């Protein structure tokens, strides 16, 4: 039975209208139409906080909407990551996430309140940093060799701070402990800068910390830089040898990127990634962030997703080799 020509025309128009409405509903034509909140799993003044606030200011200017940075430090990033996992998947809740709660802790703790690979989606990479091993001047340490020699002479007497159990700072020291064959006592803090303050005060002996927050204290003499964690000497500390100059093959650091709740509409993710990537890849951004010890990246979503997946597997191997367990 042949359909009446008029009926066919009506059906075609109806189908076309329905398709247009569906496409329009999927497109972030009005995104953002209200304030966007970016959570940082670190305290103010930390490298991810500096990066988040730099990005938020410029996103706000571009989007003509407030972009608010919320600091939620503690538990090595678990609180912040879990908060994002439970947030509405609409693009208005984002996280400046790092390897700690995303790729390290899932390999250490069996029962996290979130599943990083199921509940969170990588949106765009933002930057990466190297650490520097610093010591309180009263320790007398001036080089990595000084530190290792003292640790071997008195196993367990020397202590080190980190940004929490499973943080990249802890993993950096555990890698050095393995390479040097030493034992030093771990003292976890809610955040790296908090631990650094106790190193400055002499309550803790050493720690790995991001170059940016440590730099003014190194220059003032309140901290002594023993070694940089990168493959080559850091541009802001060219006089400081790398740890690898003493222990070949050593390399540590951390990366940061924007994450959103799973099931956030892809067009919204694309809009966020495009704008954030453009901002951090601009020459002025690269220069300003480099002065803070941050290497801007801005890798697009697919590339960032591959990076996060590869980092998950890499840390699985490192955690097994080093023998880190939940504390």
C-alpha cells in the first residue's frame, strides 16, 4: 500500500524537525549559561592551584561567566576526585586532577569511593612539573649523596614529607629509596606546601616538592635544593644537579589536567577542551606558567586519555616494583 504523497511530506518534515531538535539538544549552544566550578585537590599556592586560577580567569573572560576555583585538599586528592565523581554530569563541575588520585591511588588502595576509570573522564591536559628534593639547612645536606649517606648511616632516623599517601611526592621518594637502598620515614601531609612548611621549620628533614612553591624558599636560604627530579636540569634551578646525575635513570614529577564526571555530553567536553587547550598553549601562557615551574601542555582529549591510560599502567608496574601499600 503506497503512502499518500501528503503523508510522506508530513512524515519527512516531522522526521527532519525531530532530528534538528535532537542535534540542537546535544550542542552546547548556551554553554556555559551559569558559573562553572573547578575543584583543586590542593591548597592555595600549590602548582595545580596556580594553574587552575590562571585558567579560570581566562575562561571567565572568554565565556562571560564566573569560573570559580574551589580548593578541596586532603586525603591525597581522594575527597576532590570523589566529589567530582558524584557531581552532575553537565560540564559545570570540573576537576584539576593529577596522577595521585587518578592513576596512583587506584593501584594502591583497593576500596576507593570512586572508580577513576569509570566515573571520571579526561578532558584536556594542562601542564606538568618536575620536583626538587629539598632539605632543611640544619640537616647539613648539600647534595643527594649527603642525604643518602646519612640515611644509610641511620636507617629510619631521617624523615620525609609528602602530599599524602599515594601522592606523586611519596612515589618520588620511594623510587629514590629503591635506587639508593635506603630507608627513611614517611610523614604524609594534606598537601605539599603544608609539608614544605614543616621542612622549613625543621620538623621534617627532606621532601620532594614542586619547583614553583619551593623556589622562593631555596633562593632565601630557608631550604637547600639537593636535586631536581627531571631528566635534565630545571630551567629555574640550572645550578642544581638532577637526581639522575647520581642515580642514572631516575625520573619523577607530576602532570595535571581537567576532568569531568562521566556521561558529560561530548559536545560540552569538546567546548571545554578547545577553549582550555587554546589558553594554555598560547605563548604568553607558556611563558607565565614556566616562570612558576609549570610546563604547559594542552593535549587534546584523545591524546590526554591515552596519556592517562598509559600512566595508570606505568604506575601499576612502579607500585608493584617499589612495594607501596596503603597506609
